[in-house]
C-alpha cells in the first residue's frame, strides 16, 4: 500500500502564490554577469571560481547581480547582503577566524528551534549582514518536491531573505541562508499558513528526521521509510521544536542495509531495514547472469569492458562471511551466517532479493567529531517489526531519551554518554538484553565484574552450606 499522509496536503499553485514576474527573475544578461564586480575586493574567493568544478562563489555573484538590479521596493532586506556576505567570508580567510557570532538568540514564537541566529562582529564594515539568520525548513520524506513548492519558497526567500539556499543540510532540511530578525515571524507565517510547511529542528532537540527513498522507488527497501519518518516527525513534535535534551539528537531511516542516507554514521538513532528469513533466490536468473544474459550490478559499471561475469570471483569470494557457494549448478546460501552486506543482491538484483520477514535494526550513538571524535553507531536491537503505529520502536526511543536526559552532560551526544558510562549500563537502563551482535571485539582482559544479583547466593555465603558441597 502506498504511503499517504494522515491529513490533506495543501496544493500550492505557483501562479497564484508567485511574487515576481519572469522578467524580474531573469533580469541580467551573461555579458552583464561577465563584467560584474562586487563592491569588495575578494581575491581569495575569486580563486575558488577557477578549475573544472562549479563554485558557490560564482552562484553568489549571480545572486548579487540579480538583487542589485531589482527595484528597491521588491526586496525587504538590504539588496547588498550577498556582496557583504562575500566580503565577510574573504575577511575570514584573511584573518584565519570566523566573524560570525553564532547562537540560539532569535527564533519564532512558540518554537525553541528551527532558527540559527547569525550576527556579524564586523557590522560597521559589512552592514547588510549585521544579522544574517538561517532558517531550517522540514523537508518532505525522501525529499520529494514539486516545482510549485520550490518556486514558491524561492520567491518567498528572495523577497524576505537573501535568496541563498542550501539543499540540503546534513540533517536533511531545506536551509534558508540569511535574513534579518524582523522577517523571521512573517516568513514563519508564510511557510505555515500559505505553504502548509513547518520549520525543522535546531539546537538541543530532536533534529528533523530524514529517510531514503524507501518503497516509493526502491525494490530493496524492507520498511516503509517514508511512513516511519512521517510518523516520528509528527509524534515527536514537542521534542522537535522545544529543546530539552543535553544536545542534538538525530533520527535517520535507511530502507535496507545499503544505507543510502548513511544512518549508521550520521544519526544518534539509526533505523536500518532488514530481514530475518532467507534471501530469495531465482536460480534461473542466477544462470542467466553466469551465461552473460543479464548485466551485473544492473549496468552500473558498464562504462568499460570488464570481461565475462565470474560468479566465483565477483560474488562468492567477496562474501565477507563466506556463506555462499555453488552446488550442482545452484547457488547456495547459509542464511544463518549472512551479515546483510547486500553485495550479492546489488550485483545480481534479478536473481537475489531480501527476505519477506522484514523489520528494522536499531543502532545508537553515531556522530561527527564533537568531543571525542567521529564514531559509528552501536547496535541496540538486532531486529524488531516496523508496523504502524510503531509503539515497540517508540518504547525503545523513550527509554534511550530517559536515560540520556538523566545522565547526559551538557553538549554530550548519546554516543559519548555510552562511551563514558559503558554499554552494559546503557542497555540495562534501556531494558534491553545483551546480544552477541553488540560485541565490537572480543574481550582483551580476563576479568568479569559480576553483579551481586547475577551470583547465586549473592556476596554473602554460608560456610556450612559451602562445606556440604565441597567436602575435604
């Protein structure tokens, strides 16, 4: 069944919502752009335009020229903002330090997140960016936009902001870069009331959940990532918009172990679709790959002649757990040893598919370098079903939050808390059983520190009872 939102979605008509005419949006020629010089000297930024790759500096200069040619009454913030922005950046390169004062000083009524305050400490030299706040907009699941929405939000940001955008931030949001304090509430009103669109998370709260394309277009997806992301976004609105955590907390949803949103490396709670029955095998299709009738990797590496497909070399020898072999012309899999690396399925997608008993693996604690460096997530739950209303998953989430909010230090990610207190204490607090999949490496010392309740009879022993069992 296709994913459907729980309430009607507003249909935006760009022709009714638009602010600018086509002539205003295309108000300069390429010749004018070629001869355009911003008001600041930026030799180091000019260097970034050289070479074969597109440059954000070139894009910013286009924006600066476009805004300079707009009528004064067609923009609500200083039209020289992009020029001053480039000037501040050049100054940062010269000085080797940032000139932005960052902090959650500003916001919109009722929300503690979604707006990142940016103030320049060189406001006298660059007055157009004295304040240049960023707003995060909650992206749709899998980042499915239509052109009406994108054109409308571009017009809105051109009118009330700098016109500069980032699609997408690490969290996933559509990021609106640069506006003044007075425009925050009007922008928020337009987003929520006209475009039926919420802003995302920022600060010490739940960040905007993001997911892969899921079952919308991917045959490997084991869970409906869009529905799961939509449910968690709506269910945890309070945690998303009103910061109450020790630090940020990210959800990311991968439909299968291919991990197209890299949840295992970039989220505090990683959801990865998986299966617990056998990989489905079409033996006839296996033979077609061997015979060269089907192109391996769905043609992804067809740019050169790699020679005839060799199942031994390209599949069996590359299996990390060596759980595959050929027997009497048939491909055999010891599914109990499969580690879900997806290599064989990716290479022969017409012959192999994930099992049908699907669910989700939960991992916890990934992050980029903050205090203790980058780290990958630790496995919490090897497998659980992922079916609406996801109460089993919510129960795990809330146990994690409960312990982290009680024990976490200021600006300590949950992964750093696990490192500090140890995994045994963490999973005990979350009421999760220890499983072999949690073991990262074998023990390096011989000592096991038992708890009293784990020892028969506790610490206090009866010597007479002992002697009845251990006679001299």
